[in-house]
């Protein structure tokens, strides 16, 4: 029986347009985006190892208009002619304000990730702490100016007084915010002017006042302009009306509480981080009786700790996030969000305006 003749080159050329036409006439998958179409963000995503994860809170990334970009070398809040490295180098020894989480990794893994090639599984093995700071700047704009332009430091997230979460770096990066915990931690700066010894001069009177009904509200000093708060008409009110006094590192301090909007966004951020990086447990440091520890953790305890903690748990010379932080409320809310359960909301109405 004779074998079939091979298709000749000329026949190939004759059939080729029909094959291409058939390909384009195939029905498109309904879930596939149109070629060249934009895929907009919802506006609540954080970035971990180059991937987007929802939080349910308003998030402004470093790539968004109005975002704060810690990857950039130039300073953000100086005249453009003075912002570049040629001028910045006169006050900073090096351009970088962050580095890679490679401490302790074997050489082959360092080679893999040093170019940014972290996989999510690799990052999950490294990151197990979520460190909370107050920024002593009052607003996120002022915080980024201090960290980026003046102190050559960095932070992954900032939460402004209206609850807006600003992400300045991918979580895969090693931000410089908590000394010995930098390699293993994610950091967040809560906008708040900070805690001070009672009956001593402090900026609290410049940042807080009472309205005609006796309710405390935040008064951004005129030196800060509008403060850069994204919600232009926002009036920030601390969760508790009066200053909160407590001991941190054995010293009595007082401060005003964070806003309900900040607590809601912090809880949502913590829940999202726990979902993505499950070694960050939704717990905070407590003693044998279950009471909050208000001083630096012993080195061995800190080495073995996985979860949420304050800057003062890591460094003895730090007091943030201060005595006002409502740890139990925040972690209860985060656990409920993580489990899909209802939980108490902050005491004031929390409204997140769209981006």
C-alpha cells in the first residue's frame, strides 16, 4: 500500500492563512481579559513578593498617584534641583534606605533572591513578626519626609489618621525600622505625635483640642499645612476622648489614642498579613497571667517570638506604639476578620472613602 504523499511546501503556504483565520475565529474565553485592556486595582491591595492581596482597607501603593516611594534615591520634600543624589550625597553616606532579607540564608538562596526573585513560600519561612510604631510626626506625609529625606530609614506601611494605608516597599524588602528584627519583620508607622512624660512640655497641646461639645479632635499645626491627609475634609478624633497614661519601659507616659479609622485599617492589615504570611501570628507579647508586656523582651524570648509586637518590645530605648495602643481590641478584630466572623467595630463610624 503506497504511503501518503507528504504535504508540499506550496500546499503549506496555501493552507496557512486558513489556519490563522480559524485561530482568531475561536470563541474567546469569557474570563480572559481583552488584549491591551487595563486591569485596574480595586484599591485595597497590598504587595507581597510582587503579588497583590486584598485587605478591605484603602491602600495607596508607592506606584499610585500620591504614593510614597521608598525605592527612589532622590529626596521627596526638597526643591527638585536639590533632590538628586549629587546633592543628597552631601548629607547621606549611601543612596539606599533598605536592603534584601538575605541574612542567614544559604549562599544558593541568596543568589536566587538577591535580584528580587523571592517566592512567596520562601518569604513565608523568613517573615514572622509585625512591628507597630507611632511615627512622632503626626501624619504619614511628615513621617515619610523624616524617614526618607532626613534619617535614611524605611518602613513597609504607614497608616494615616484617616485610615489610609500607604505602602512604600514590597514586603519582600528588608526595611530599616526595628534593628535586630528587620530581617524577619514587617513594619508599620501609625500617624500619631507620640507619648510624653505627664506635666512636661510636649506637642500634645498643638495637635489636640476639644470642640464645643467637649470632644477631642486632631488639630494639625499650620506649619504642616493640610498634613497631606488624603481625605481632605477629614476630622480625626482619637478612639478615647482623653489622654491615656501608662508605663512603658518602667516610665510613665501619656498620649492620645489612635483614631478608629487607624484601628480598623491596622486590624485589616494584620489579618491580611497573617493570611499571606501565616508565621505572623495574631497575638501580642503577654506574661504568664496574660497581661501585656510593656518593656523590651529578653533576647531569647524575642528570638523565639512570632506575632505582632511593638517597637518597645525590641529596643529598650523605644516607647512606641505607646500606652494607648489597644492590643486586645486590635488583635480580636484581626482574628475575627481572618475567620470571617463579626467583631466589635471601633467606637466611631469608620468610613473609608474610595481612591
